[in-house]
C-alpha cells in the first residue's frame, strides 16, 4: 500500500478541497496521488482474490473459471 505520509497528504488535500479549494498544482498532485493509490489498492485486492478457493457444500471446488485462469496466469510469471 501507499506510505502513511502519502495517505495523510491525500486526506489533507481532500479536506482542503472541501473547505478553501485547491490550486491547480494541488489538484494535479491530488490526481497523481489518487491514481497511485488506486493502482496499489487494485494490486492488493487482486492478491487477496488469488487466495480464495470456493467450495460448495458437497466439498467440490466451484471457484469461478475466470479466477482459476487468473491464478494460473499469475503463477506462470
């Protein structure tokens, strides 16, 4: 994930945007930080999904094929 400093800066800019507004440079910085946050969030979320295995009540693996394919593709890299 992002560093605590970057998360704090994202929150600081969000608060400032709601109160007094942002300069053009601050808006650009906010956009860059948000984009970086989303990349990190999506990677972490995908990593979590790759740990999931779905089992039905009969003990059969019913993990969606799309997830199985993603896991397999990832393990090849």
